[in-house]
C-alpha cells in the first residue's frame, strides 16, 4: 500500500470504511427479520472506492450513484439515521421514506440518487454538469456506476456528450466483474473499460479499488483535471463485492476460490494493516473505533425505529399523475 499518510486522515478513512461495513452488516440482519423490505444491495468489499473517491470532492460538487449506494451516501455525509430510516421506509428517511435502499437522495449534500435503472445515473450526471457549465458554477459531478452499465447505450451517449462539450464529470466505474450473475467477459467483446472510455474521447485510468489511498490519489488527480476545464475523465476502480448481488441472490455463478482470493485483499483489513505497519494504529484505537461505530449504528437503528410512517392522506402528495375522477 502506498505512501505515508497523516494519522488523522488515515484514521478518518478507516473509520468511514468501518462505518459502512458495520452499517451494512446491521442492514442485512434487519432485512432478514423483515424490518427492511424490498431490495437490498450490499457494498461490503467495495468500501475503499466510495471513501477514497469522496475525498476528492467538495460540498459544492455533485454525486450520482446506483442502487448499491449506501457507501456513497454515508461517505458523502448523509447521517446514518437518515439512511437507515429511508431503508425502513419511514418519513424521517433522507428521501422521506419514498425511495428505500435504492433511492437515497439528499439535495443539501448534492447527492442526486440512488438510481435503480442500470446506467440511469449517467445522463443525469451529464445534465448536472451541463447545468453547472451553463451557470459558470465551478463544480465537478462524480458519477458512480457498475461494470454492467457499460453495456447500456446511455454509457456511450453520456461519455460522448460529456467529451464533446468538455463537461466536468468524473465517471467512476466500479468494476466488480459481475452484473448480477453475468461476468463482464460474457457480455462485452472489449472488457477493457478504460479503452472503451478512450474510444468515446474520455481519458481514463484503472486503479486498485481495494486500496483506499490509491483510489483517493487517482480521484484527486481526475477531479483536478476535470476542474481545470479539460473535459471529463473516467476512473475504473477494480473491486469485488463480498456478498451476493442482492439479498435474493443465491450467488451460484462465482467460483469460491475467486471470492476467497478477493477477500484476502479486504480493503478494511488491508488498510488497518498498513496503518499499523506505519505505527499509526494500535489495538486500543481499533477497539475505540469499533465501539464508537457500533454506537453510531445503534443510534441509526433507534432513529429508524422511532421514525413516523407517512400519513396515508399524504400518499398522493408529490406524485405526478392526473387527478383520478370518480
Ligand atoms: C436497464 C436495466 N436493465 C436491467 C436491470 C436489472 N439489473 C439490476 S442490477 C443489474 C446488474 C448491474 O450490474 P453492475 O452495473 O455491474 O452493478 P453492480 O450490481 O455490480 O454494482 C441488472 C442487470 C436494471 N435494473 N436496469
Ligand atoms: Mg458489477
């Protein structure tokens, strides 16, 4: 793992990854007892991507994510209680209980979803960047999407327009090798995502997505280039989800030894080891961090439990549909 790092920054990165990990382990538990319903896609194993990439952004920048977005939401600073309450479907959730796990949203933090449609966030990101360019707002839009999205027309169209109009987007592909049960090589003739981006006129780079510092460095570089007005960039973070696609997936398509191999480079374990090796982390620090994260997750659950349901009479509020005549 890369270069020396300041202790405070190192502990902050580690804490954020641990928070995502423990938050999601709790979410899985709550799903199995029916507290959280609908779909639930866990990010466990991929934490270094969201946490590393988010370091390159300012509060003025925009974030667009997919349905596997709890990590991005927490790393962007949406309070864990608001995320948990959203997963419960409660009115104190960050999308007022209307979105659930796949549609986290927070306009204050410029977190523009949570998109359940594969590739659906890409044109939204281009639109946000176009709006910023037209209003001379100096902001970057970070757009997270999976390897599965490169098969969508929206990928080619979005990269093309962003390149053509030199829009300030950092396209962040989280390549975890699978789109549900389909491996990248089964649906793409060209599996090199950086080459695909370059073909659309977007310079790209691949990075080890299990190394939080490497992701941070690459994202900072990418965001800096984009801020400099040189048009969009793509970052392909090579990563792996340790859990199944969603809670419904029996995960029969991935070889066990492949899963074990990737687990050996667990981003949380690897980064703790790197901090220890540099003398920046002791057993007591880990214990204290785990205790404070556990308390934060417990508080998030309590907030979700205590939250109100939306009153039935409000159900048609903000719903875009013509009035029903009786
Ligand atoms: C347009 C569209 N097609 C199909 C689906 C069904 N679907 C949901 S998730 C998914 C896999 C996407 O994989 P990837 O983009 O690699 O993201 P990951 O789940 O690996 O994070 C598919 C095909 C969908 N939601 N939207
Ligand atoms: Mg994938």
